[in-house]
C-alpha cells in the first residue's frame, strides 16, 4: 500500500519544491498536488467534499497568505486563510485520520530575545501576518493530536518570487541596492525544508507537535544579499549599501533566529544558511 500525501497550495514555492523533489513515486509515496484553483482551503464545503471523496495518510499544508506587507491592510483575508481555513483543514484531517504537516513562521515571535527562540518560548506576533499564523497554529492544536507544525524562516527557492530570485534579477540588471541590517534571522532553503518533511513521513515519526526548522547560523538581509552577490564576478559589490532603516507597513521582529535543538534530536542534516544559498543560486544560474 502506498502512502497517500495531499499537498495544498502546491503552486507556491514550497509546494513546487516538494513536487520537484518527490513527484516520482519513490519510497512508495503517492502525491496529490492541488493548487488554490483546484482546492481553496478557505472553502469549507468544498474541502469537506474533497476529503470525503479521497483518503490521505498525510496532508502537507503549503497554502497560506504570505504577503506580509499587504496583510496589514487585508486583515480579514489573511485571517480567513492563515487561521480559519487552517481550522477547516484540521477538522477534515481529524475526521479522516490524516496527519497534518503545517508550516508556520518565525514571525509568531516579537524579536525581543537575543538568543535563538525555542518551541516553548512565548509567542507575541507584532504584525498581522504573524498574528494570523499564530491563530492557525492554535486552531490545529485545539482540533488535532496528530500534527506536525513546522516553524520556518526566510524561505527561498529557485521558484520566483522570493528574496534570492529578486536579488539575482536586480544584480543581473546591475542595479544599486540598499538592504537593511536591522533584522536578524536565518535564510532557509525550501529544498532543505522539503527534505525534512520527506524524512518526517518516511520515518513514520509519531513524535507529534511543534518543531523549529531553519538552516544553521544567522544573517541580516544585507548579509543574505552579499552572499548572493558572490556569484556575480562582474557586479560591483559596492553597489549594495547597508542601511539600518526599513520602510515597511508591517513591523518586523528584529531578531527571529530559531533554535533547531529539538528538531536536531530527531533530524540533524541542516547546513549553514550560506551553503544552501550558494546551492540555490547555482541552480538558478544553471537554468538560465
Ligand atoms: N516565504 C517565507 O519567507 C516564509 C517564511 C516562514 C514561513 N513561511 C510559511 O511557509 C509556507 C509556504 O510558504 P511559501 O513561501 O511557499 O508561500 P507562497 O509561495 O506564497 O505559496 C503559498 C501558496 O498558497 C496558495 N494559497 C493562498 N490562499 C490559498 C487558499 N485559500 N487555498 C489554497 N491555496 C492557497 C497561494 O496561491 P496564490 O498565489 O494563487 O494565492 C500560493 O500558491 C506558508 O505557510 C508560509 O506562511 C514562509
């Protein structure tokens, strides 16, 4: 019997990365990738009907409202998807004995700490996106026992649009860039997160609960951009200026590095963030 895995929000960068890596039915996994137009998780009726028709062992929820800036003005929409819809999905998973693997964020923290955040640290989101993602976590914890919530940070991939693909395009245009040093976090590759999700399923782990997953180390957005620029010999790095200011509608945590220590007790394959950035930039350059 194959293990049936539903991937919601499959047209996002994480969904696409899971598809790139694991769409070949190896490990006896059978994936069902559904985009927003195929399955809108905020449509409770359609979701119930879908789960009544199909049965899954796992659901990887890659669907989310991820525009942190827009979220400040579209509060109803962001809560509809990141909180209420996540509750609907959790109810469907409960009814159908499906293990939910849900992705959450470092933005559930306020960034006032100066050491890496643990799963047990108090949450206190400071923007609407973070508040909505926390509300989604709480719904899952209320409804389900068999779930994994994976908090991750600063996700990027070869699939546009994210910080890496944006900076690569700007550098190719020879643009001058001003990048902030006012936030510290950990850039995390969708490839590495997808490998962790794959491992969770393959290992048949029953250690349900909350996990932090990011690459090793910490960086500012300026450090992140400089690392990307290393790949462009003809680009003058002095064109990238550091700034301590950051114009944004959404307040951002100054420090959102997460501790991987709980995750590493089970899975210890994280690289330093900079190595993973190199791998993805090389992938992007190889494809162009
Ligand atoms: N990106 C980051 O830096 C970051 C950091 C930490 C955590 N995360 C979390 O990681 C997860 C994956 O993020 P990502 O970067 O892959 O995001 P993404 O690229 O924006 O993908 C999200 C996907 O969800 C879809 N979606 C939106 N509303 C939906 C709905 N009602 N029903 C079904 N699908 C819906 C979107 O479709 P449309 O584009 O058509 O709306 C999009 O394809 C999310 O839970 C996010 O909160 C992301």
